[in-house]
């Protein structure tokens, strides 16, 4: 089949790491003169590529349903070819090939060159760092490493993404320059395990050094950190954060649990006391730091008392941002050998309880911001409002600042100074000053 004239639509599911992978897929296809787009609703594609997620049950279900929808389209003759790539495909390739024969080929997370071959396209090494962005022009994700060397007992990510491989500081700075030249002003650094950065290639933790170099890139005004691991945390990072205005005073550090018995069973290599010390260190060094974390409820054997100790920890630590996952029993992880004995309805109820605690904390913290001024990056206009974010908020997951668009004219992608006038648990209302 001569696919070169065909229109290709790339559908992206899952996390920001998949967004970056899809941005690379589309850039490689376009560089090979193939008409490829991200989830283009007006496009009538002949070829569809689905970039899947295989992290937990819900994500797998969404990926499988999407594949089945497009398999249907193919059966009805609406598309000619269907390819599936990404984490789910990496993890369950053999089963999927058997179960969904409408898919023309499945690829793993490291098989972009083979995917391109289906389009008679070459993998262009010179394109590294040049991506077709899914995100708005003013911000982009920067994947600083792939894989993870940790062995958290519940986590299937190392099965899909392999061992930790850091990218070099030079290649990341180069990519940041290309992104800045396209208009990107905020970089979101992502990795499965940010704090491990450099240990493989430089034999030392090098995140602080990378941040210094990235902050020298003209045009980049904010650099944000996602997914740090608390054990053996390189605390020099907090000194760099405090001293360097371009590094957002923001840290996304999933803690998963606080109860020591559960942390041990999760193989997290840290205790509640050490975690508290680390958070205190962060708050002492970076006074206004916003810490985002995620917890997992319903881990095998989690008792009501253990869950209560997690609630007490959350009340005490008062995280600025918090998310909760229900435990998902993933095959080939070491936790799979334990009994998944917390009923689903209990997991759901514990998640709601923890989020209720956080709602109160978040509302209280937001109300303290009334009458204060903040620098806000305007992300979009929707209905009667412009939506922006402070340096303490990441897109999609955190608070937004709403500014009345009937009264004020602003430009998406601009930084604006605003005064907060009202606050809800997850939204702030402001006017420019
Ligand atoms: S550090 Fe994160 S990605 Fe790595 S094994 Fe643990 S939970 Fe999974």
C-alpha cells in the first residue's frame, strides 16, 4: 500500500510522556512528507495510530475501548489501516494481536522506527528534539529520561518503559532552545523518576545542574518539575529552586502512602518520618513551595487504621495539591502476589474521604490568597473567562485563575499580573492590575 499520500490521525491516551511520544511520531511522519495530525476532528483519516496507556485498570480499559472503536471503523471501511503503539501495546502485544485482529500492527514504546517503516518512512535522527506540539504554543513537556530503576511493588511502569535512561544535558538544552524558538515559555520537565536523573550517564544525580543550564535558555521563563521520588532526594535541588527565579516553586512528588507498614509493602524505601523531614526541608528552603503529591488507597491489606494514619498525615502536612488513585492489581508486579483484598467500594469510599480532606485544605489555602497579587500565565479563553495559572499550578491537574473576558482583554500565552478577588477550592477569580 502506498501510504505516503494518506492522511494519518494520531490519537493519544495516557500521561504527558505519551504526549511527547506522539509529538515525536507526528513530527517524524510530517518530515517524511506524510499528512499526519494529532486528533484532528475535521480530518477524515485513512490511517489511525493509537498511542495507548497501560498503567492501571481504568487506563487500560480506555485504551482498549478506543482500539475497539477504531477496529469498528475499519470493519465498516471508514479507515484503511489501524496501528497501535505505546505502553498497553508494549505490555500485552501478544494477547492484543490475538484478540483484536483488525489492528494491522502493534508496536512497543521503543519501536518508532518500525512504525515509520509501515509508511515507507525513515527515522530521521536529525529531528531529535523537534516535535509537533499537542500542547498550546506557550508550554511544552520535556522528557528528560525514560524508564525507571525503582522497584515499587505496585508499579507496572518499568515493565513497559524499561530501565532508567537519562538524556544528556546538551540534547535537552538543544531541545529547550528549539521549543523556545517556537514560542514555548514554560517547560514541564517529566520523567518516571526525576531525581534519578544523571546517575546512569554522569554517575551522579544531576538534576540541579540540568536546571541551571535550562534556565539559561532565552525565552523560557518557567521550568516546572514533575514526578520526583522522595527516597535519597537530592536536596541541592531546593537551593537551586530558591535561588533561581525561572524554576517554579513547585514540586510534583508522588508519595503513594504514609503508613510505614504499607510503605514497606510498597517497597518505597522511605518512612513516614523521613518523608516529613524531607517536606520540612523543602518548605524551610523554598518558603512558598507548592507540593503536589498523589496517594494510593486500597493497597493489599490496607486496614482502616492504616488508611486513617494516611488521613492524619494529609491533615498534618497540608499539601498544596493532592490526587488519589485506587490501587489497581497489576500482573507481573510484586504486589500481585499479595491478595487484592480491599473491596472496590471501600477503595472508592477511601478515595472520596481523602479528597474531602484535601478540598478543605485547598479551600483554606486559596482563601488566604484573596487580595494577594500573582504572576499568571494565560492558557486559554473559554466562554466568558480567560484561564491562567500561577507558578504554583501545572496545567490539567492544578488550580486555575479565572479572569472575566467581558471586562478584560488578554492574550493567550502572555504573563499577566493579577489580584485575587475570590477563591473556591480549586479555582481563583482575579482581575489584572
Ligand atoms: S518510582 Fe514511580 S515509576 Fe518507578 S517503580 Fe516507583 S512508582 Fe513506578
